[in-house]
C-alpha cells in the first residue's frame, strides 16, 4: 500500500494522478490511499508526503499524530518520499516558520533564497538581483551514482521547481540544483527520500523518479 498523506498542502491530486498513470487505474485503486490516518500510515509499505505552500502547514502532521506514525513506519522499513515542502519537512525546520519543527531526519534548516547573487561580468564581481520564488525548469546536477531514486536520470536533466525556501546541501544530498548557489534538489538515506522539485509536473524525468520510488 502507498499512503499519500493529506495535510491540506496543495499538489496532492496531481501526485495521485501521476501514481495512477504509473500503476494503472486498477492497481492504483487497490494500492494508493489518500489518508490522514496514523494507523494507515503505520501499515503502509510506502509513504508519500506532497506539499505546496507554507512550511507552517506541516504543523497539522503533529496535530493529527502523523509525525509519530511516519517515524514508526520509517523505523520499520517503510519507504518515504517527501515532495517540495515534504522534503523540507525532513530537516530540523525552516526559517519560513520558526516555531514549526520538521521531522529532523536530516540536520540543518531550510532558508530563504538570498536577494542577490554575485556574478562575474566583464571580469568584475557584480551583485545581481535574484528573483524569488524560484519557479520553472532547472537542471539536476552532481547526481549520486548510487541513488536509487534517481536511477536512470542523467546529470543535467531538467525538472520543475516552485519554491522560495531551499534545503541545505548535506551528506545525504543525491542531487543539487544551482540557483544563486547550490541547494539540495534530492536526497536519500536508506529508505528516506525527498525531492525539492515536483516530479508530477516534470514530464518524463519526473515520472521516472516516481516509478523508481514505486518499484523500490
């Protein structure tokens, strides 16, 4: 069973449609469950946490008992995939919502993109405005050869982003994207995985990532 957690954070319907496309309607009807139930999450083989919007929306996970359920499921070996805010939630927290704790599976805080970046123009360092949010297609770089989530995805492949806060680059980073400077576009450690981009909106590359997760 694949439990897709509903915490009222945006792109859930698109994620479910992508999973139905990969699995087929009949199998998806049997295996994909949209839920707010901690018991269903505890019993799932795979968990997907989608998300669009403010980090504070993840407070609902704690209020519903889902944070503890996710921890228990991960400890038992269930596969976990966080998408966008779902990836950021895997860290200790975000400056977007100082009072809201993340799962803490990975060290560090998510921070807002800087307002400026330094570029070399005609041999001089010039401060150039960096627009936020970071919206649109950008490339995956430095993909880890041992990444199971990104298996078959080539360095330089383009995926779709929309976010104003970014996750730090850590030991578990599986791919980076550069916008201002490098941030974590994907990460994984054993059965815990996350992507900052939206695989459900990233055409064939995104479907490959979701298929890799489903087939783990």
